[in-house]
């Protein structure tokens, strides 16, 4: 989850570059895009632009309140619990079978004992591979969902703020590079509301 929290800060930084470019190129095509922009803004929460060219979003608050993140957390938690439940059940079964083989070792011939031991070792190897495969799958799932969230944020910020007077939209987070942020420059709530509106369409 820390990777995704960091991803918010990274994507906000990337979005700044796009906004800065579009801010200075918007005048030429303002008339042709006016009707389309008006139509899209009609379904989004009203945005009150500040006079300053620099504003910020609290990434921690965005992380806690963006509906897409909450949905992702639930899905990842469900998949993780399902994996852990199966792994633990298989592990305990394997452990019990090892103990049973140890306790009954004297009742088996050498050949039978070696055969059962090899079977248990094969199961252990299979279980280890299963754990690695599932760990890789969950990591990929998290990365894919992170990419989806980043794309949603980038598209929203570009669409809603490219024609504003903002040259920079910074991402503020506890322990991050920004040591102080004036509350008057914060636009977190309107960004969160807008993002949540996009996923309800």
C-alpha cells in the first residue's frame, strides 16, 4: 500500500508538467473546445479556481477518500485473505502429515518410508511454488490497479485544470518534501469530489 501512496505523489508531479504545457497552449484552441469543455463540466462538481498559479492537494487525504482506492483495497484484501486461507490450510496439512510419518516411521519398510518422504517433499515444493506464484499475482494486481488510479487522476487533472490559471498543482503528504502548506492554497476536497464523480458515471 505504501507503493500506491507514493504513486499518488509521483503522478501528481507528472500531471504538473502536462498542466504547465497545456496552460500556455490553451489559448489557440480555446474557441473550438469551449462547447465540449462546457458539456463535460456540467456533470462535475463546481470548481472555484483560486487566483494563485500554485495550489496543492493533500495526497494523504486523497488516498483516504478517493473511492477507487477504497474499492482497490477491498479487492486486494479479499484476494489476499483467500490466498492466505488456502496456503495455511495446505501448510498445516503438510505439517501434520510430516509428524504422522515421523511417529509411524518404525512401521514402514525403508522403501515405503522413503517413498512417503519423497511425496511429502514434492508437496512442500509445490506449496512453495504456489506461494511464490500467488505473491507475484497479487503484486501484479496491485500494480495494475495502481496504474488505473494514476491514469484516472492524470486524466481528471488535465481535463479540469488545463485551462485554469494554475501552473503547478503540488502533492503534499506527511513526511514529504513540502514542509509547510498554507490551507488557503489547498484544493483537495474539490479534487476528491471530482474524482469520485468520474467513477460514478
